[in-house]
C-alpha cells in the first residue's frame, strides 16, 4: 500500500484538491475554468499567427528593388548594397508585379 501512495502521490494530491474545490466553489467554477483554459489553448496560436502576418506585412513594405542590378534591399538606405546604385527614386515593393511585366522577351535567331 505504501508503494501505491509513493507512486501516485501527484494523482492523490490533485484528486484531493479537486474534491475540495467542487464543494467550495461549485461545479460551475470548475467548468468555466476548464473552458477558459481550452479557449486560451485555441486562441494563443491564432494570436501568434496574427503577429507573424503583421510582421511579414511590415517587412514587405520596407523592400526596395534596385533598378540597376535587381537586388533586393531592406530598410531605407539611399544606395544599393550590391552595386551602389541610387535607391531614392525606386518604386517601393516591386514584388507585387506580375512576372510577365518584368520578363524580357527574347527572339531566337539562327547564326549563319
């Protein structure tokens, strides 16, 4: 019997606490407490997803693409990190352009 008490000490402790909480506070308290914990377990991942989405949109607005070399620069620097080109007059956020608008069409010619 003493081995059972040593092995299940936490189970016995939590059972006694639960049996004391129900008569004192009532079953309504226990149900609302468990319900609030379950709501938090579902809402915390949604909150984290919202924070990631907001961070992504923040950094997306800070992206500049160099007109000379096409490299992507973050921040509000005045010159390109790769080629040193001027970034003052660069249009913001060229990542929203359709691929067909920035693709160069090349015609193949036979060399004689």
